[in-house]
C-alpha cells in the first residue's frame, strides 16, 4: 500500500504547493496569479476528490501526501469557518451592485430600504433606474449623493461629496463625509472597479482594474480623515495581490467579523466575494450577506463600531 498511488501522491503535493506558493505564481502571463487567487478557496475541493481516490486505491502514500494541502488550506482559510460576529456596533452599512440590467429596480430599492442599514452604497446605477432608486430610498434615507454610476444613501448627514478619479475615463467612485450619531465624522468611499474577464487569447484581463485599484489606494492613503470606510464592488477578492494598494491598508469586515466566506457573486451560485466592506480607524463587529435581489450580485452588510 506504500507503493500504490504514487500519481495521486504527486497530485496531492502539487495541490498543496499551489496553495502554499500561490503568491509566487507570476502575473506576467495572463495575470494567472490573480486568477488563481480569486478562486483560491475552491482548491480545497481537490482534497476530498483525492481522498476518495486514495482510499479506493488503498494508497498510504497518497493519504500521507494529502496532509500538505489539508494543512495549507486550513492555514489559509480555517479562520473563516468560525463565526466571529460580536455585538457593540453603533452603525450598520451595506453595499450592493444593483446590476445595470436589473429588471425590477423598485423591488431591489425596497429590499435595500428594509435592510436596516444606516448607510448604503449602490453601484451600477443607470440613468433610467436612478430616479427609481432616489424615489424609493428617499423614504428611508434623508441624505444621498450620486456621482456617475455610484451612489451613497445615509440616515446620517453627508457632506463634501465629490467624485474620485480612479483612471477610468468616467466616474465610478465617490468620496463623502458622514457624521455619526455621536458627532464623529468619517470618510466613506464608494467604488466600482473595472470588470475583469477570462479570455483564451489574453488570460485574466485585469490590467485596467489593477490600475484603478492603485489610484483608489492612493486616494484613501492620502485622506486626511483618520476614520475611513470603503464600500463597493472591487471585482476582486481579498486574496488577489493586485488589490494590495487597497487591501494592505484596510480591514475586511467579513474577514474580521464575518461567519463563513460571505461569497457575493454570482447571485445564483456565489463563488467569490468581489463586493467588499473595508475600513480603517473603525472596528467591524459583524458582517453578513443579505438575500438576493434582482441583481446578479448579493448585497452585503456589516455592523461597525465607529
């Protein structure tokens, strides 16, 4: 049983090395490193497949080799399997890519209004649907600001709303100041980074998104307000090295206070969390994914201690 299953053992070792050395896989060819990191948690599905094969083959060698990917996966993602949510939050925030092709923006707006959030960011607002969102959300949120295709609605006062240049040629990001109930002020960025695609001839086409991430990271780093929050669709996960200009300076609400992976896209069978709530100078105490609306993304929310 030690001589059988050598091929399975090699596959197990390769799977483990992919997890351990994912940061070493270069982006020079088709952004393969970022593509792998986007779906990195799903590599864990290879473990039960190889385990079943090893048991059928009665290979002790393959079973021992499987320890490498198991330990690697637990080290990377084991912390996400526990519920880290707590209490003590004094502000609830949410973000939702409402989908430009949403067939029922009225229902989506009403779902968002009923979420209990104090501050809501929306992305992919179209000129045709914007009046609907304004009308429906005005019943719940007294203040709002819209720049290009992104908007921010709040029960607390908003000020200094302005577009943020993320090097796209049109506006898909804004920044505003929110005044909390106790008088504290914090900056809120709403951003929708460029979409990415997987193409046979070009690989993972994420270069425009990566450039926008750098511009957004620079804006956040230069913000004079010590408390900063980012809400939006970043078209990338916290594991993606190309989002490091943003993720390296902010905490993920899901990573710090969520329960599970919190995948948000696609809504029908969510496989990645590309919608993010991040912050610095504030503490997330809980994070969750909300029920589906008419969008291809799931809305996400977090409770925050300002």
